[in-house]
């Protein structure tokens, strides 16, 4: 899931290229985003994003928001023939993407952990959206879709419900009734990120509010019967830290979805241990099929055009399920229908 995803501060995009990688049908480069932790504060933070654009005729930009314990590479999971890369799938179909590292993670700045909350995360995504619309990425984007996973979905719910500045939202790995068993499987593995060799180099000196979750992939993020053990191992090896500030403000997304007025696709793995009853983590959300998920979630989206999709037998990190291409195909169809 989640344990944390860290504050994306209020920012103004400055567009600095730091290196290139190649994906099928697109060129990708890094951009550096400068900004503040909150409105009115100095813009002394930076955030990294991987910006991929196939050609100048694209009409839609997807802003990809990773979940807790991840960075932007959740959306561009390398190796394994590219079958787990959402970025590659979308770029091949002709859609531009901007996958960000939220503050506190990866190549972005690492501010004090207590300064991160769900509201500051949402405000930061709002600033990214405004920067993309202003042309700071090299062109003006008039249509922007947020795509979130887990904590990134919760942040996207809060952003879209508060600022009403995006044209659509794809929400993966989330629901309004998480299960205590699934959450417990994650939080029981939390430790200070300073004590985890995989995350300690990303933590400000002495900041015990940065958290790492060791072993969550196998315990809570995957359905082993629908997963490649090598993928789980590679995913676990690249875990990232989060912060107590975000973890403490998780519930803020719950009322925010009532204010979302744009189309929403909510897509879950059918065996998501955190957010689906069928995952065995005591969630109250029925993910038996698309219709059941719609019935469970529609009351929380009274003003939105809601569609739902359940990826059979997939766990929480559905992008890395063996049948993830079915999920990507459904997301692509939705994007095309709303472009």
C-alpha cells in the first residue's frame, strides 16, 4: 500500500533535463521541480520527475503519483521485457507521462518528516498540474489526468476534490474501507528508515520520522499465485522510505472524494489485501467484480462519473501482477474514452 508517501511541496516547475532514457515510442528525460513546503515559504525544495513524450501531437498528459514505499519507478518497472511498465504501455499508445518522486523520496529533496501531510502532498500535486498547464514542461497541456497508486491515489483524491483542476482521475490500489488486517501486515513491519540499509541514505541526519517497511511486498502487496517471485524480490530490493506526517493524516482523503466532479476510473486488484474483502485483510470493500466494486464505492463519489475495474487474482501492487497488461489495457481504454 502505502505506509507513507511524502509531501509534494508547493512548487513552480523549472524544467531542467538531467539525463535521458529510451522507451518504446517515446523519449524520456528528467525534470527538476523547485518549490516550497507550503504557500508563502521559500522555494528551497526540489522534486524529480521523469517526463516521457512520444511526439508533439499528444493531447493528454498523465501525471503519475506513486504510493508509499515506492518512487516514480513504480510506474516504469524496469526489466522483465517491459511487461510491468505502465509508462511504456502509455507512451507506446501515444500518451505523454510525468512520473514524479514525491518529496522525501528518490531523487527529490528530503525535508523533515514532520512537515509532510496529505494536504501538503495534494497542494504539491496541484502545483505540478498548474506548472504543466503553464508550459513549464516545454509546451502547454490543456488536458491532464492524474493517475495514482495507493497513497498516491489518496493524495490524488484530495487534490482533485480540493482544487478541481484536472480533467480526470485514474485511481488504483485504493478504496474507502481498508482492512485492519492488511494495514496491520504493513505497519507491523515498520522501522526507522535510518536502520534499514535500503533506505538510510535517503533520510535527513537523525530524522527518526522517516519510516521503512521491510517485507511488505510479500506480506501485503502481492498475490503469490499471480506473481513472479523474481519481480517480488526486485520490488522489495528497491523499497523507499516514507514519513510519519503523511501516515498520521491518511483519513483526510475520505470526505474529499465527495467533491470530485471529473470522470474517475477506480481499479483494484481483486485480491488486494488492504482494500478488498477478497484479499483476506478484513476490508469491507467488495471486489468480486466490476459491478460489486462500483456498488461499494459509488456512494463516495456522488458528483463524479465513476467507472470501476477489478483485475482478477491481482494483489495490491497490481502493476506487477502477471496479468498486469489487462489492467493497462483497461486504463488505456478509459484514457482514450476521456481524451
